[in-house]
C-alpha cells in the first residue's frame, strides 16, 4: 500500500511541476509538511521525493530542503500523425544493414540501432548464473531443449506476465530465439506469401524486412505519438483491403514510443476479434514502462484468443542470450512444429541461465534501475535536441523504453543527415527505414540506451549543427529559385 502511496504522491508532484505550479528553482513542500497534508509517513514522502530526483525533476539542498531542478522545460511539439498509403511490397535492406554494421564499428557513437549499452545490462549476475548452469548442469545445458522450451523458464515468464495484466499457464508459452523469431513464427502460422498485413506507421524496420522475406504486403496504419495506432484508420483499411493480421506494439512502440490508452486497447482487441483477425503483439519494451502498473499489454484484454503475444529479454537482460517467447493460443501447436523443423530450439544454456537469474530475485531491482536510467537519458536527449536542433524540430515523449523519434523541419533529408553523421563517427537511424512510403524521410530515431555524458551530448550537438547546415542549404536553394522565378 505504501508503495502505491509514494507513487501517487510522486505523480501528483510531477504533474504540478510540469504544469508550472512550482517553477524551476522554487522550493517544494517540506517532508514534514507534505507528510501532514497527505496523512502519510515521512518515509513515504522521502520515497516519493527520491523518485522525483531519479526523474531529474527535483534536487535536494543540504539543510534547505527540496527544490525544482533548474532545467529548461521541454516545449518542442510532438510529430504529427502519419497518413494512410496504398499496400506495398518493397525493401530497404541496404540502409538497415548499414545501420546495424555501423552500430558495431569501433569508435562510432551508436545512436542508430536500438541496442542498450552493456553498462545497463546485468552482465555479472548473468555470468554467475551461466557459470553455475554449465558447471553443475552441463549434461542438460549442452543438450537440446526442444520446443516449447525449458519449463522453469516458462514458469518464470508466466509469473512475469501477470505484471502485464495477463494470466497464462507455463504450458501456453513457447521459448524462441528472441522476439523477431517469435513474430516470424506468428506471421508464418497465420499468413501465406502474397497476403496483406497491417502495421503501424512508422513501424519497426525489422518487421518491415521480415515481411519482405516472407513475401507479405503491408498496409501502414497512421499512429499517433501519444495514443498509438489509429483505430478509425484501421477499421477503414480493414473494410477496403483483405487484411490477414495486424502487427503492433501497444506499449512504448518502436520507433515512436507511443503507448495506447487502456480504453483504446480494449476497443482494438474487440474490433479484431469481431472480424476474426489475429493481432501479433510485440511487447519487447513492456517491462521498461516508466510507471509500471499503469499500463497493460493487449494480451490482458484478450478474451477470445485473438492476441498472439511476443516479447524477449533483449532490451532488459541481454540481446546476446537470444531468449524470447510467444503466447500463441490456438496456433501454438503449429508454431512448435515450425520451430522444431527450422531452428529446432532456443539455446539451452541461455534458457537455463536466464531462468536461474529470474529465480534469483534480482530482476525486479534491475528493472527499477533501468527505468530510472532510461527516463533520465530520454529527458537529457529531449532537452539537448530542443537546444541544438533547428527551430521547428518535433520530439516524441515516450512513456517507456529508450528510443526517441524526431521530426526535422523544412524538408531536411534524414538520409543525408545519416551520411554526414557517419563522417563524424555518429550513427543514427533515418526515418526512411521505418516505412516504404516517403512520408518519414525527414525523421530519425535516436537510441537513448547509451550513457548520457559529454561525448553523447557533443554527438547530439553535432547532429544539430549538421541538421541546421542542411536546412540552410535548402533555404538558400529556395531563395535562388524565387529570384529566378
């Protein structure tokens, strides 16, 4: 109960600060005063204030109390919603391969690929569990663990799914080689080459390429940076085209970071259930919501076996362990068969090590740390972009995860910015790779899962200078055109 109280107090004060009730540099109520006002203990108020400190909203001054942190407000607008395009079947694999390659190159600041820095991963704890598994359970660890996967791991995932609002049995879970394999198995089980699926616009570039490999066509549904996929546009598209499935992320989407409100989640699941169309939910950032407990996965509202849930530990424990899972309902047997005769199984050592780490009890503490760090990182990136990028730049405000979507003004080509940034050893993800239409060519995605330090700030400042340079050239050409006309 006390944990809920401190979260409520922290949210209320955060709202008051953002609304301007307390100005930068002003003192907020003392612990004693707020404790009396709210009728709670001093410890509860201190916990709330510690949460606000972690968010960068307040600072403690010795012998003086707590004050609103004197940082500029985030005033840049959010990007506009996309528009509906015709279905398409095209590929941009070349640019995507370059982004992934550059993110691994020595000396490059990796703001392109959405890969968390190793600094934020529990590598020591994972190594300890892996050493124990390979030492004391080597016979099992070095053998196949066929689909559906290691039972103790499936049991731990079933427990964790309750945090997402979904009650599932361990027998309903299939362990996969990461989230991408989970999505691929789902798509292969409900579609055939040539079929049409619906996705968000913009959407994760890995999904875009996966659809190309499977011979699927895609219709992009406009997505709002705050409320997620447009249900109205989805309904119109479903009435016009023979959509076979919908793939989306309802919490902290990639690349926009949108989180769909609960009422719209319910409506979406009901809409697709009525049409008999499956939803493939990618919830890979679900455990990185900054205020856990305030949002649920789509699977939590699934009463008719409509949602095929996919996720992994790539963003929270390690991308290298390649440990994901899928909850596919009536499609489970088909998915197990597909997996058995393609990848055979997920890595046994990884499955057993991750299960041991989850059982050890340190994962929730690790998640609290990640949420605090990523929230602070996003705030630092947002304010730096607002400060250094051209006037008119638009920035998203994710409620979780560590990726930031930016819309550049004046027709700046983000692909050109990507090329110039590489000359300065900075990797970004240009908006063109998140769609096959041309409507996001002026956008880019930044990976904020890297430590915020002087080097990172210089990189963002450099990107801003480059963007301003590109905008100046565009304006100069327009001026020349007007003179000629």
